[in-house]
C-alpha cells in the first residue's frame, strides 16, 4: 500500500485564490483593501525570510502589506507602543508580531497587547479561549491549515468522518499542538496530546486514524508505528546536513516508512508549510470583514 500524497501547495493555491476573490469583493463594498502589518524584531535570517514571503503573499492577494523591521535591541516599551499604534490604525486589519522575540521582550505581554480582533496569528488569550470553547474567533494559521488538509483527506468539511476518529497530536506548543488538539476535539475526534514526557509514543501512534506531528525532531515518528490507512500530517520543518555537504528539509515523520502504511500523508516541503501563509491571508480577510461588520 502506498499513501495518497496530500498536495498542500495545490490546496494552498486554491485557498489563496479564494481569498483574492473575497478581497476584491471587500474592496468593491468598502472602498479599501484589507491590511496586514508584520513586525519583525531583530535579524534572525529565517524570520526575515518568513516575513518577506508573508508580505509578498499579502500583496498577491490584493491586500495592503505593512512591514516594520526593528533592531534586535528594541525595548519592550517601544514594541508595545508600536502595537498600540497599529491597534488604533483603521487601515490595519491584521497584526502579526514575528516570533521568537529577543529575550528582553516578554512575548506573552506583547501578544496580550494586540487587539484580539486584529490577532491574525490567533495567539491572544481571547482567541485561544474562543477556540477551546468551540466559538468563532481567529485560529492559529498552521493548525487551521492542517485541519483543512485533514478534512480533505476525510472527504470534505461537511459530513466528514473525523467524528469519532482517534487522533494523536504530537507536540503541545501554543502555536501548533494545543490549538490543533482543540480543532480536532471540536470536530469530534477522540484526541490524545503526546509530548516530550509521553510514555510509549509508538503505542499511541499505532491506534491513531489521524497523526499530527509538530515536534522539530527529524524523522522521529517511525513508519512502522503508523496504523495502516491513517492520515499523517507532518508539521515539522527540520534542515538536515547531507553527506555531500548540502542540506535538505525534512519533517518529523519518517516519510518513506510512513508512505508505505498511511492512507494519506503530507510531504515536507510542500505539505503544511504553504497552508500556513494561505491561512494567514484568510484570517486577515476574516478580521477585515468582522471589523467592517460584513
Ligand atoms: P515547540 O518547540 O514549541 O514544541 C515542540 C513540542 O514537541 C513540545 O510541545 C514538546 O513537548 C514536544 N516534544 C519534544 N520532544 C518530544 C519527544 N521526544 N516526543 C514527543 N514530543 C516531543 O515547536 P513548535 O513551534 O510547535 O513547532 C514544531 C515543529 O513544527 C518545528 O519543526 C517547527 O519548525 C514546525 N513548524 C512548522 C510550521 C509550518 O508552517 N509548517 C509552523 C510552525 C512550526
């Protein structure tokens, strides 16, 4: 048996096209385009690449992209002041402060300062609370994207067979693991959250119809653990060195091993990654519509 490859690139392109159509309608009704402003503090090269691609995708969707690049020694007070300015700016619908922040800044305090209505990363405690309560709010982008891919594998969002499925989420971060578990719980899956202290991870994975791995350890989920036919979603992005001195991106799942047993599987790259930015654009449009009362 060989798994069906879930094409995150194609699904993300479809979502981005949907957002672009929604943006055009928003402009026609409200006379302005939705705006997303990204704030980067410091010069971490990976974060700079993410911020650049978010800006490009924002413009391609027809939205207004704002960008602030602040020095690494920016004080917490200065960053909070910028967040307050963006909160008050009617042209800004979405605010994203790129994590991680330098250590002199308390990221929890910064996240809590963002207007929850503009919190397109979905990390504000109000949005976290809405998600856990099963109410409408802004949901973190990576788990949202995973959920769209799982829904597709399970036969579409309506009448999906996720209800009652056994799901194992590996990783309990506030960015991925915890919101992923909440989304799957809201979709009536029976969810286990595994983490660094979990005993017998292999045993948990072996009974899962849905496996989501968000750990950051290359190939840590072995192919032989996977239940035949399971839907396997690999969030991990790990750069590994090859014998020839080059590097390659791999996920947290032993891809070849899992491919032989799973029903569906996401590749790395080209699986979850492209969905994250597409969901960020979708969140920005959603925030703009909500703020406009549409
Ligand atoms: P994190 O470091 O905040 O969390 C990692 C989690 O893994 C922790 O909850 C920890 O308990 C768990 N863990 C660590 N060792 C474990 C073990 N041996 N067994 C089981 N669980 C273990 O990371 P994160 O922000 O959640 O990101 C996880 C991975 O996903 C990283 O590789 C990151 O680069 C990637 N990521 C990808 C996207 C995307 O768009 N594709 C977005 C966010 C994160």
